[in-house]
C-alpha cells in the first residue's frame, strides 16, 4: 500500500465502537471494525442522542411523518428531539475536516445512512426511505467524506469499496496538507489512474481531460478532481472492469517477459474473469514481475495495493 503520512481517522457511531450507549444500554459493536480495521485506522466516536442530553437507558425514538414533515420523537409524539439532533449534526459536521471516513449505525433514526424507518403519524405502518437526522447533516456538510453503515460492511464488495475510498481520501488529505501544486496533482492522478479505471472507465478519461485543462485555477481544478475521483470510486468495480485494468497493466511487461510468462499472465487474467481465480492471483503475479523488472510508473500504481494487505479483501468479486 502507498504509505499515508497520517493514519486515517474514521468517525463512528459510538455504539458500533462497542460503547453501551443505546437506548437499552446495549451496543452494536462491529467485529470487522474493532478487530481488523482498527489495526490501520483510529476511530473517533459520536453518539448524537447522548450528546443532546438523552439518558442511558432511554425511551426509544423514531422518525414520524405527518403532513409531509418528518420529526423524531418517542412513538407517542412526546419528547421531540428533531431540532436538537439537527443542530447537533450541523455543528458537529463542521468539525470533520480531519476525518477520512464515517461509519454509521444502520436503521437508527439519528445515525442511519439510508432506509431508516419513517412511521406514519396514524401509527399504522412505515416506509423505509429515511436518513438519520445526524447522518444527514454529516453527509450534507461533507459530501466527499466516504460514509458507510456497519451492516453494509458485512458485504465484501461494499466493504472493499469503502476501505479503498477511505485510504484514497487520506492520501488526498495528505497531499492538500503538504501544499497543493500542479506537479503533486498530476503525480497523484498518475498513481491513481488504474484504480479509477477499475471502477469507472469514463471517469478515468474525464479526470485525465480535466487535468489537461489550462484555463482553470489550480484550486478549482483540484476541487473538481477530488469530487470526480471520489464519485468514481463509489462505483463498485467488477470482474469486467478489473479484467480490463489487468489487461492494460500486463501490456507493460511485453518487453520483459518471455512467451510462456506472458501466456501464463494472460491465462490467469482470463481465469479471474471467468470466476475460476480470485483477483489476488493475477495481481500477485504482476507484483512479482514488478519486483524483478523495475517499472517505476507501474510500481507507483495504488491499484496494485490500495490498502493494507492484511485486510484480505483483494478478491475482485
Ligand atoms: S445509533 Fe447513534 S444515536 Fe443510537 S446509540 Fe448508536 S451512536 Fe447513539
């Protein structure tokens, strides 16, 4: 993995961290986050309901819709905390410049990122398209910040996608902290080219064209670049996009490898495409050849190792 200057700091719903802050004094500890991801990132925890003064334990709260207006309160409408949660979210979300991601607790009327239950006022039934009042403010104020929910992190492609985004965003934050220059921006793009290609080929082309523009001030170009990059990385890569990327990479070895080595590499890529092998196999072979034949441009490619290897996610589902 390309070294980050600073360990990523990830914001997190406190109950996902294992803190007993839920209404029933329980928690929603994420084993993946606390046993594996915690080796490579630091966490900063937030419990918006406790932060606005609700006790532990406390009565449950829910989102309720009446006349198209959504509020958060106890099921009978008492204890309305809509304003308090919104204001806490707005105030806290402005302090997240140093965060490289956020992991929310799913389904919560405060922290849920999506599909939160919104109950109809008459008490019969609910719909499932709400967003937690704290989560909404965090995402609104920090549109580039990689965000996920604890439940979705159990899905391997979503987990890998999130991990890629937080480490990429940390690299970007390091670049900005070290002082933005055109040279650094071009170098950053150069190192992330194949990573973008593996997620969204059109963005790969568009970001290259963006950096070729001479009519934009550097800061504006950088803002557009990182917005385009983070949007592209949200798209899940797949066997087809990885195969396309791997075929581009193997082209660099033409002058170094003999016929049987080239055939073996292409065969492994095809076997990956057909689902016979995990992505790790052609990638390991490419990394092996890179150690034998120094190719600076390729060695710098984040795609070859976008996050710490011991997270064991490079399967290319
Ligand atoms: S979901 Fe959010 S508000 Fe609820 S206990 Fe967890 S951190 Fe607190």
